[in-house]
C-alpha cells in the first residue's frame, strides 16, 4: 500500500514517525510524498501550544478531503493531538478511521490492517513503560544525522505545559537499547547523534537511581563512525558535575547545550512552576562558561506569561544583554486547556506578548551580529549539508549549530563535497545569523 506520512511538531515526535515508517516498511508498504497517490494517509500530530494544535487540526481536515475524494482509503491520526483529543477527533472528523495515542505507535501496522478490513481502530496504551523500539527506523533527516530519543515523558509539571498529560511521567530508555540504536544508526552512515527528550539531564534516574547522562555519553563516544554528539533540552537546575566532566573529556560531545530557561524573573519562574531562581541560573550559566570556554548556549523564552509586567520584561532584557546567549528562541505564551496557568489571573493581551517577543528577538539579533563578527578568523570543523545552486559554495553547520533551528556556514571551495562530509573551514565573514568561510585544504 502507498502511504503518505505527515509528521508535525518536535524532533521527539519525528523519532516516533521514523519508527512508524520503519514498522510499515517492514510490513511491505511503500511511501509517497504526493497526496493524490496515497492510498493511506497518517498524520503524527502535535498539540504542545495552540499554533501547533491548529496546524494539526488543519492538516487532518486537509487530508480528509482526499478521503472524501476516494483516492485515500485510510486516514489515521497518531501522536499528541490523538492522545489528548481522541474523542473529539472521532466525533468531529468522521473521515478519520483510527486514532493512536502517544504510547501506542508500534500498533501502526495493525491499525492500518484493521482499517483496510473495514473496521475502526483505537488504541491508547497507558502512559507507562515504552513502545517497542526494535523496529528498524527509516531516517527522514538525510542520513548524516539522527535524533536519539533517550527518554519519554516529564515529571516537572510546569504550570503552562500539557506534556505530562499527553506523554506521561519520565521514563528513560535502557542504555543497552540506546547503544544498540546508536550502533545501528552509525552503520547506516549517521555521523551526528542529537540526544533529545522532554529533559535529557534526568536520564537514568528512574532506571539506575542516579543521573546517568554522563555514562551514556561515555559509551556513545566509543561507537565508530559517530563524530558529533549533541545534547538538547537540559533543564538548568539538573546540570551536574558528572555531565560537565563528561563534556570536557569526550571529544565527540559538542560543546553545545540547549537550556530552556523560559524567563529570569523570580516571581514569573515561581508562577511557571520552574525549580530554579534567577540567582541559581546565573551561577550555573557562569560556571558552564568557565568550565567550557568554547561552549555554545541556546535557550528558549516565553513572552507574556500571566502576571508579567513591563518591569519584569525589562529585567529579562537586561539579563539577556548581560549573558549574551549564542542562540535564542522566544515564543508568546499560549494558554493551554487543562493547565493551571490557563486559569491564572493577569493574562496578557496578545499584542503585548508580541511586542515583548519582538523586542527580545531584536536584541538577540544585535547580540548574534556581534558574536558572528568575533568568529572571523576562527577555524572550525564543518558538516556539509548540501550545495548552493549555481555556485561553488556549500551549506554546512559547525558544532555551534543544531539542524533546523540554528544558523549555517556557507563554504566557498572548488572541491567536490558530499552531504555529511566533515571539512576544516576558516571563517571569513558573517550575515545576520549565518557565517561565510573558506575550506582549508
């Protein structure tokens, strides 16, 4: 059967998609990127914030048109929206034949078989344990990098976040399974592993009684073929000595950390349910910069959380100007149904949220411009991502850039390069968010 897969949301969702594609491929199915050619359409949905929810609903409605037209025989919804709004989807969108929850995606082949036999199918495994991860993944990232999801769920219960309700409590993937996955990915040509979870820094606490991310890094370091290991989604209060030491000693671990702090004002942090303070955050960030002088720091912020004032926003701006994050994303607060923060007093007007977001991103643009200017003359290893059309230049990433969310470096060379190649490059110039460089022969 010819299947169209629509994967929405975060990179953690993408890993689920790749396992589902692998499962279906092993069952003998083929895949297409054309809606008109699809006999079945599967949408792996997201509902983390309102915009993601709307995108998922619109995608389902759009694909439902192909079901009505008769070209598509099966429409299946999986992922977060399916977990959270299972009853509403079945009731309001009758073209949907099956809905799978977030802990049931290994059932995708069985669901498709049942639907094609004329039966409806719903499966919502309890948000406990982990799906079967023995299926061979089909990578959608080009094959030179891959995400390694090291845990599922979250225990933090931040007041703005719905994730614990749709993904469950924190469950680490056993280390032996992760190493087997990583070895298989390396055998397929993957050179960069990007470690992801709702929170990576707590890896192992539920299985081994202690934080064990540093032990996982030590073992991943040994896998032949892997050249970069990148860590995403580190809660600042959980970063610990062993992790820092592992980053110092393991040459494959990129000196790059994604640390979503969300805000800096202590009252806002308290209302968010965050487990840190401004003072603790500043101390942790300064220590990281001292222990890893070439560390690239990425963060994300929420603008317009209930109760935020102009003074709190200005406090955040001052902090950002002082700390100078290398990478930063800012998002307007989205009140999510079923979360405590959605019921808080002091909800902020959308216009004000957008103003604060714009001011933060304008400040960050200035910071990045200065930082990129400082990069001129540096020599860095670059992973090639592709060729610029019509020229002798290639697009690549340094250790300072995670795929899809960070910048690029444009490499001028007469050499013929392939996607996934590593080359040494001298930085010669800079754009707003990107660099220019020349390959060192």
